[in-house]
């Protein structure tokens, strides 16, 4: 088991969820000021979480739940990330490669073009970002 690092300063603490987890910055003896999350279920013993909590005392900002707008924005980012992964790993290797593209029939080229268009239009769907219908890869 590792010995705990002695943390003598902590700042900018705020609750990040209703379970009581806390984000803050700690002044690490080796790395300087670093972001740190205090979790009740943390089994890492290299930093003494209880000592940090005691140090912070009542200087912890209250938890503010995310707004629906923030939740929607996060969901939108996840959908766009998944869409971009499909474009990068499935579509681009075919449509951006002239030799592979030339080997496809006109019907296959049309199917890949439509798939690409459908992926790009994901954000225009009625249920975006919480109810998205993903197109089928050709």
C-alpha cells in the first residue's frame, strides 16, 4: 500500500452530484495545483480524502443540478461524437479512396452517399438528441 501524500492546501471545491462527490484543486507536493475529485467510494490511499474534506470544511459550493439545456447539449455532443466516429471509420475510408470508390457499382456508390448524408443529417431529426434513428450502413 502506498503512503498518503501530504496535502496542505485545497481550493475551488464544489459538490458535483447529489451523492456528495466533490471536485476541487489540491496542491500536490510533487505536481503543484491539480484537479482532484473526492469520492466516498475511492479506494486510492495515495491522498487522504478525509483530511482534504476537513481542510475544506464549509468552503464547498453547493451542488447545482444541470439544466435541461445543459443535459440536451451533452446528449447532442455524444450523438455527434458517435456520428463522427461512423463517418471517420466507415464512410471516409471508402468515399475518400478513389480506387475503392471506383470499384463500387453506381448503386453501391449511391447507397454510401446516402448513408453519409443520413449521418450528417442526424442533428436535423425530430427527436435529436434524445431519440435518434441511426441509418443502416450499406
